[in-house]
């Protein structure tokens, strides 16, 4: 199946707007080429670079959500710093079994992925 071109996507979304209203509890659905991202919106990018914006103002307490995300981000940064120091230590690398080193490297990758997600979520709220 060939990828949908923008006009096809626009037509499909316009046709299905009733379902979008009901399923997403949306009060408004705008299907246009160039619109400005609403403030404090979550963003999803789907096929062909189509962006979907979901304004969060009124749905959540933006201030509290920023505080929560910032707290989690600070913890992730601290955890990542500890893992990096551990993996940079010659004593650890020379004495630890390979499975423990691998476990810490996996932990590092998981923390980095979490940190990236938290940063993106915070960015969406700005």
C-alpha cells in the first residue's frame, strides 16, 4: 500500500472527525497543513510527518506535572551520573564479573532512554 499523501490524510481525518471527537473527547479537530502548535500540548508524529497536537491545558495541572517530571528527571540525571562514575572506574571494570558490567551498561541505557523521554515530555509542556 503506497504511503498516503497529505491531501489523502487530510481527507481521511476530516471524514473521521466525528469518531475523533467521540473517542478523544475532543472539543475541536483542525486538519490543516500549517498550524501553530498550541501552547502546552503533547505532540505525536505519525506517518509522512503528520503531527497531532493535544492541548493539555485544562486537562492536567501543568505546574504540578512539570514539578513531577522535573523531580523524575533530576533523579534520572543523578542515577546516570552514578552509573557513569561506576563504569568509568578502573577498579570496577577490572574486578567485576562481565555479567555485572553488562547489567550496569544495560541500566545506563535504560536511564538514558528515560532521561530523554522526561526531557521531551517537559519540552511539550513549555
